[in-house]
């Protein structure tokens, strides 16, 4: 118990010594690409349009789909990512094709075995629009959806428009860079866990680095943001997905997402998903919680079982936001406490993007030693990244 409490105190000390205040702006101070209708409406006029969209695709209090329909834009199909168009599906849950109840437009699910639009999906589409709020983390699957859609658009000679949105974790770059062997829907490209780019910047990188299949080039237009830089954080007006309900969870997600490949509960099935961690056998926990089925977590890990753990909300609000790095203290601490051979499961390496991180933790390396092993590849990535930035960088 004292060991894990010690590393928590180290986090606080490091934060107080080295962090700088990070300015946070809101939707009222930043103009998203979607809001700048005058910049893209002429591209849509007279076209048969497909929209890659979810509940975050808002223009003020109105959804992008509803806004464009009111402007007489011919929307033929909606393509939805993980969690679905209305965002009510659990993580990893199969989402079927359906019709949107409000508009009657056909919804094509881009999840499960159908991650990339097919020729049949696109047969009556002349232009695709991508507009979703990302969180800037490699294993958050929206950027993989964007990649596959860009690829399909390029293959079928369909124009692709990205309506850019801020990245709430866009003020730093950190984590191991994905190795080719661990390429999956949880990460398609050689980037760190936190890559410090908006979806518009990242789309340009995908296109010009030749990362689409067969190095095909997409006819890409990015509608950039106004008022955004990588020196600020962004307060999201809507939650990006069901289990990231607030900014605390969003700031913690780069660090806690690695627990997806472990035996630790991330608080799904409670009021604090991605804000608390626990396990029934954790011996040094400071809190207890019992996961229960909810609308967005139908079968949470350790359903109905008391978990001992830690409430990390203060770290999310005060430490993670401004310290600009992924924390491994909780991962190392819970592994050392439980000493369970099954601590890591088959998903962990896919999230980490390598097999090194798991072996480093098992061998007893500390966070500083592990972090040093990332640095050369992070520096190489940053050099590539700079070529594609549309906004002032944090360095």
C-alpha cells in the first residue's frame, strides 16, 4: 500500500515542480470547421453526399446532418463509427445498419467486420464529409475509421472533406510509437499513443506520407479551425463517447486506456468510467465500487463484484491536464500489487503498439527507464508531424 501511495505522491511533486498552467478554451472561443458553413457549402451543392458522423457532429445546438438538410443538401447516407450514430452502443458492441429515426436516412455502420465503406455503400455518393470529435489518442478508433473512409474515397474517386475539430489532448506528444507488427484497428500508423494533432492535420499526414493502401492519394480538403493552437486545451461541449463523460475522463484516457488490456476495471458500469480503477483483490485500494449493468455498459468487468481501487479524478483535473505526459504509475503499481500472471491479456500489446512495454513492466523497470526507451522514436515522429501542422505548436 505504501508503495503505490508513494508513487502517487511523486506524481503530485513532479506536477508542482514542472508543470505550467494550460489555458482551456471552450466552443464559444474556437470556431470549428463545421461552423464555417460558408467555406464548404459550395462544395456540397448539387452533390450526393455521405456523412461520417456521430453525436459530436454539432453546430451549436444542432446536428450537422440536420443543419445541412435545412440547407437543401442531398444527404444520401450516414456512416457511423464505434458506438453508433446516436452514441448509445457499448465499446466493442456490434452496431447494425439501420435508418435514422429522425431523418429516415440510411445509416451504414463502420464497425465490427465492416470497417471500410464498400463499393455498394458508395455507389450513389459523390462526396464524403468527416466530422467527429476526436480525443487525440491512437487507440481511440475514430481516426482508424477516418483512414478507411479516406482510402475508400480515394479508390472510388470521391472527394473527401474533413471539418476540423480541436484535440483536447493536442498539447503534447507521448507514448510508445506503434510498431508494424501491432498494426490493427486500435492503431494503423507509426504514431505515439498521444500524437498531438487534430483530425484535419492527421488526415493530411495520412495522405501525404503514403499511409493509405497502395499509397493511393485521396482528394482531400480540410476546413481548418479558427482560434485554436496546440498551446491550449479544449473543453468539449459534448462527450466524445459514452464512457468518456467529461474532461477528467478525457485527460486520463491516454494513461488509463492501457488498462483495457489488463484485469483491472476502469469503472465501467459505475458513475465514474475512466476516472477510477479497481480489482476485487487489490490490497491497497482507498475506495470501493461495484460495477453494474447500464445502458452503455451492458456487461461491465466484475459485474456485481466489489472492487477495491482508487479515485483518480483529482489527478485528471489537476495533474494530467497540465503535465503533458502519459502516466504509468498506476499500471506499474497495480501490477506489482496483484502479482497475477494473467494481469495482461492479449489486447494489451495492441493498445501499447509494441510488446516491449509489457515486458518492461514485468521485468521491474520504472517509469523513467521505460519513458527513455520511447524518446528516439518520439523525436523522429515530431519531425514528421511538424510538416503537417495547421496551427501553432506547443513547442
